[in-house]
C-alpha cells in the first residue's frame, strides 16, 4: 500500500530521482522552457512551483533554501531577480505543461514544461510571424511581377528574354 507516499517514483532510486528533478528545475529556471517526458514534467512541476514560491518570499532563508536545491548560482539569481518579480500578484500556477507528441526513439509521450508569461517565448513567436509575413509578401511580389511580364510562349526560354 502507498498510504502517505506522495510523489512519483519515475522508475528511479531516491538519489537518482532527486538529482533528475533538481536538474529539470534548474534548467527550467534558466531556460524558462524545457522539453521532457510527460511523467517527468508532471513531477518537476510541483518542485518548480515550490521553488518559485520561495523566490516570491524573497528573504534570506528562502534564498538559502532555493540555493540548496538549485544546481547553479545563476539560476538562484535569475529566480529572485527576474522570475519572482513576474509573479508577485499571482498565487500559484506559475508553470504550464503542453503535450508535444511522441519521441522518435522509444515512443514516449513528450511535453514542454514552461514558465507562464514568458516574454522570451512571445518574442520568438512574434519574430516567426514577422519572418512568415516577409516570405508571404516576397512570394506575392514575385507572382505579381510574373503576371505583369505577361504569359510565356511555349518556345520561349529564360535566356531569350
């Protein structure tokens, strides 16, 4: 029976599971978006939410607790200076899990675990939209120029024009 045994085992022993979750949460804080399996994302989400809550507290004890869990000093700095400031008015739900598909090698369900309200991701999406708009306009201009030149005759080649 699993009474009062909270958490997912992820088919790992305790030290391996703890190291895995610490790595995932540290990467999430630094990159603000990671792709992993659905089970690992769900397990890491709880830890990440707790660490972000420590960042919101902002006192020395919370900073030391976060530093003892996160693996990089840069992650602690970013957590307290940047990420926690974004969620001052929010009382939970700092992360989101978006299913992506299946991994090619073993068919595992994968998902993206990301921090909500990420400006970096919004900038990337806007840049993608601008690039696709430029490509679309270039194609339209090329088609308009081709129509303006008139129809080709059957025997005519590009060198003769």
